[in-house]
C-alpha cells in the first residue's frame, strides 16, 4: 500500500504544470459527450487543431490579446468564439455544437484498416467511465491473425502480458489471462459479448464456455482490473467481444468467410444484416471441423447468433439478441514427458469427449431520458450444458481392454447444467461544475444462478460420444444456488480540462447454497453455504499531456468467489472448511501511453496485485488421531510487473497515384515477479511452507514482436512470440514426476506469418503459416480438466481464408 500511495503522490505532482500563450478546450454535443474530429482554427491564420476522441483540443502560440476561434464539423452548425487571452494562464473554452439534422443523409464511411495500432476507449464509453484506467481496443479488421482457429497469441499480440493457455483443440475456445492470473477458460475476467455477461456462473463456476465465431467480432475491448468495480470486481477486469455492426444503408447485406487448412480444417461463416425502417437486424451461422494436430483430437463446432434492434424514437431503442455456441471435442489425453519427447502428436485416450452447449439470450433497453442522462437496462441469461465422458486418469495409466471381460473400462460421465440470470440497470448522468462537464455512473446488478453438477456417473464401455449411464445413481449430484445483488457508483470529475479523478465503490451482497448428495460422503459433513459480502473501493486518475497522450494511475479492491470445485471433497479422506473465504485483494497500476504523430505509439505501465485467500490443502489429524486432508484458504500471493507496448512506423509513403507503402515494427513485452507471501502445500502428507516460492503457472517473461508491411491492398505480418519457463506447483518442483502432473514447463519461442490481400471491395484473402519452425511445446501442466499431465500445443499449420461481402 505504501508503494501505491507513493505512485499516486508522484502522479499528482507530475501534472502540476501549465503553459501560457495557448488555448485548450473541449467541443461537446448537446448530450455533453465530446465530439471527435472537430476542426478548431484561429480565424485568419493557419493555426488550428482537431479534437480527440473525447472532444479535447489544444492550440499552441495563439499570439495576440484577442482572437476568434472558428469551430466546424460535418453534421453540426459551425460557431465562432471570441477569446480574450490571459497572460497568467492558458486560455480555455468549452463549446457546445448543435446538430444540423438536415445537413446529411445517413452514410457509412469505410476506413481502410492496415497496420492498425492499439486503440483506447474514450473517457465515457456507453454508460461506463473509463478515464484513468488501462484499456485496449483491438480492431480485428486491422489485425493479421488466424481468426478461424482463434489463435490467441496472434489476436492479442499487441496487449502485453497476455498468457495463452492451449488445451481445448484449435478454434474451440480462447483461454487467456494477464498479470499472472489463472487462464483457465479466462475465468478471472468478466467476459461479455456486446456488453452481456457470458460467464457460465459467476459465483459457482465462472468459466466462460460460450465461444462465438471470431469471424463475427468487429473489435475486442479489454479493461484491466482497476475498472472492475463497474463490471463485477474480478481481478482480471473485463473483456467485451463486440459483434460486427449491420450496414444500415442497405436492407440486405451478405457476408461469407470460408477457411481451410492443415489437419482437416474447414470453417464456414455466413451472415446477413441490414435495416428496414426502424428495424435493424443481423444474424450468422458458423460451422467448423478439424481432425486436430494430435491423434484422436477431432473437433466439430458450430455457433449461431441473431440480433434485432428497434428504434421506437430517437431517444428510445430496444435490442434483443440470442447467441449459441456448441462443440464436441475428442480429448486425446495427457502425455508423460517421455511420450512428449518421443512424439508430441500421439494420444493416450481415444474415448474421451468434451461438449459445452451454451445459449445466451438478452434484451437491452437504451433510453436517453434527457440530453444529460442515459439509462441502460440489460436482462440476460446463460443457459446450457457442459458435458464430458472420459477416462479420468494420469498419463501413465493406459486405457486398455480388460482381457477378462474383453471390454474397455466404463467411462466417467459428468454433466453440468447452467441456469444463470442477470438483470443490470445502469445510469450515466452529466453535470457541470463551472465550465467543466462531469459524469456520474451508477446502478444495480441482480444475479440469480442455479448450477446443477452431476459427476462420477458410470458410463458405457463404448468409444463414441455417449452420455448415457449404466447405473442411474450419480456419484455426486449437487445443486449450487446463488442470489446476489450489487450496487455501484463512480464519479468522473474533471479537475481541469486535462486532469480527471474518478472515485467509486461497489457493494456485493449474496449467498451461495449447496445442496445434494455425494455417495461417499455424509450429508451433514458437506459445506453448504458461502456468503458474499464485500464493500469495495477504487480510485483512478489521468492527466492528458496532449490530444494523444496521457498519464494514468489507479487503485481498486477486487475479489473472486470460491468456486464449486473448491468445496467438493474428492474422497472420504478430504474435508472442506465450512468457513471458507472468497479470494480478495487489490489491483494497483500506473502508466503512460500515447502517440507521437502517426509513426510512434506506446504504452508503458507498472502494476502490483495482492491476491489473498488462495485455496489449498493441509494435512490434518482429527480428535481420534486419524489423518485427513483439509481443503481451505492457505495462501496469499503478490504479483508485480512491468508492461510495455511500442509500435514504430519508420516508413510511410503516399504516392500521387494513390498507392501507399508502409513498414512498421512492434513489441509487446511484460515482466512478472509473482510469489507467495504466505502459503503451504502437502508433500508426503507433510505441510510445507511455500512463502517466497514462485507462483505456479506464471512465466517471468512474455514477449511478442512483429514486423508489418503494407503495400496498397497487401498487408503482411511476421511475428515472434516467446514465453519463459514456469513452475506447475506451489512447491516449485523442477524434475518431472512419472505421471507428468508436476515439473517445470520449459520456455518456448514461435514464429508466425499472416497476410491479407484485399481484392476490390468485396473480396478478402487471408493466408497464414502458424508455428513456422514446427516447434514442439506445451503451455501448462494442468491439475484439473482436461487431465493432469502434458498437453501438446499445435505444430506447424497452414490456413487460408476467403471472405466475400455483397
């Protein structure tokens, strides 16, 4: 905390300066929101500026004691403002432009997106307050990446610190984390699509099994942990996948993207959209098949989505959406270290399958109550199943036919059923203090979740995907029901036109109750209630150095609910602490980002994260002296780090005939120092202290570097990715165990190449070579699904995609 206060103190002192002989200001609309791209010029001179995304501008060396500003923007009435110069301080003006509703018919401007840099969200984004937070926006139209197979290291290449966990077969899901968090199903984040929560059960099993087609996504918004009070207080923050917007100038538009590649890959994405009167619509259907890099790793996936939006009035709009994703993945099984060295493509299982089938319906009402107040009411749900049938055993345990029965062993069947409902009411209001416009955002979020988990079912001895049981009694049949309500408020204060401070708080209050039966356990011994009550506080601040650069810093408390897997005893020898605590801690960050002209872009940040009440196990004895294992909160960890993103464009040539050539380089690099400040782990039934040990699953270095070349309609990227070694357990075991469940994960470096060729306006050809040097590597040694051991990541592959839009 002393480190955090020092960072904020230095930040506040750094911005205490001003310049004379200049004019600053902000151009806003009648709704108080800043207008981007407005021309502000000093009349009868060539001096001027263009407003940034929040409507701010600055003109240096104005000269004279009195001058006139000419403010113009397409679609707005122009204005002339007389300014009397001050010798003691910079001049400042705030101008409200009135919309000229008769000036233009509706048009769509298509921007050519080549070699696009990382973008940032505006200070106020929809009903969210973003100022002072670390955030990134990835425009997928300007990214060279293997979209068909959702290759995370390419899609998130320009976000430093993104750890990609490969475990589910190419293209099925994205499993990522930042800042040393757990990447499993990206469950340290509040995952959203178009602002709608898609986590399966935020308080029972927060993994996101919903996986829309990446071809359908226009951009990805990532807001880091210090902004989490608005989203749900997760340590990671929020990731929002924003769908492609319909072409509102036409009644019908059709797009198809078809991809083919190595290992039997074929993917087909087909969408329609348009606008008829006040009704806007869009829909898509996607299907993908892959035989997989490894033997017995076939995957069949599909996803669908439909959106209807109706504009009742200019100030009232309702949107209904329904998304669905499903896949059946044949799980090839874990490998031992020796197996991996001999052949990383081999398989230890041929009868294991995994199948999530998830629906996400939503209805969103947007109401502009007044020019200063906007309300958004979102009602949504996550419904569906998470199914698996498998032999759950270590890599060195073969799945062989029993010679006495001439049959395979019965498989284990597990079925989760999700029923999660969320209602979130948000309000943003703008108000003025003097000449400055401020914003307050608040609301309430109600969640009602029911997760039914049936496990240890006795399945068939067959080899196909079959969830039927030979015995109707489940080994575990549990219900996890949560009712939770959260209140949140944040206030964006403009201390000066450039300096903002945003304090906020969130209060979570609810209870999770577990009922049901475990065949090997006494019902009265089961933990059955976890209460969630958190008052959380945060504050962030930023200072704009110029239209494209800012300094930012923030602090926010965070928590993560104890999930269902933490409170289920694995055997009669285990007990679970009935007074478990949810994980809690804080995020602290500070940084500087911006641009220098159109050729240099950067973001440098430092962070510190405290993560308390980590789950673990202790070797214990009961009153009779009998040994047992206690599942309880055993550890606290600290992660500190530096994140760097730099992109430089040394060559940009625009010729008279309209042709253009560009060359750029980028690096996205992070350093993590993650360790236990308190903890214990069991070895040979003895509790060992882990204080000072490295946090498992966290590499020290992650770096991605690229060379980008663009010439007219051709855009190519050569990328090198490196991830340093990491430990797989809290005891920092180096030598691999015989079953490969423990041991150090070695470092790896990968080369990728991707290119895009635009043919006329309707055609788009993408081609890529992933893992050019065919590097054999793996990213983790998981201790849970899909099984303890080594899971080979994909070797070299080729993917070609053709897109057509009419």
